[in-house]
C-alpha cells in the first residue's frame, strides 16, 4: 500500500448490492508429513539418525517379505475385496480375494505364505468383532466381517 508506519490512511467502505457468497471450496488432500505416535522428537539428531536406520532396515524387511508373498488367484472381472492379514510374527500380508471365494482360500494363501504355519496349529480370526473363523466353507462375500475387505489375524491355537 506504500504507507509508512504512523502515516494517516483514508479507509472507504462501500455497500454492495448483492448477498455474500463464499468461494467454492477446492478439495486439497492432506500433504503434510505427519508423525507417528512414539516417534522421536524433532530436533534430536541422534534419535533421528537411529530411527532412519531402523526405518531403512524395516523397509528392506517389508520389501523382501513382499517379494516372497504368494499371489492369490483373483478374477479381475468379478468383484473382489482386499484383506490385510496380520501374521503371528507381526508382518502384514495384503491379499485380494473374489467375493465368491471361501475362507478355505484364505487359509491356503496363508499356508503358502508362511512355511512354519503349513503344519497347522493356527486359526484365522477378526479383530472386531473378535471371532475365530473355523468354518472354511463360508463364502467371503456373505460374511459381514469381510464384505468390504478388512483385517484378519492369524492366531496360534493351543
């Protein structure tokens, strides 16, 4: 405005003849970096170096495990769901299944993915509601827990 501090300024208000209309909002997805709960405090150089080394080693673990992950046979022309399977050792396996497949197909996928689980001694469960899925004849599309995908947990049975 080319006005220096303490210079007098004339302000004129003008009455508009139309009602106020807000500008249309544009969708802008989240673009921040975010922080995980328990992550190091910003500014601590030693903790940052340690966490970046740990993150790199975790990335290698995830990459190497995803390279050996078996593929489920999914017909792309039929509806399918994505189920994230939480293994007993903490790794996660994303898998896609057609809604016409059964729970037995999920069991087969897990057995192919983990050699130590091939002998049995485990059960497929959901986290909420907590439910063990032992009936392997159920169709995935008919189950409320997996109709839209979700998370399944592999629990060791005693």
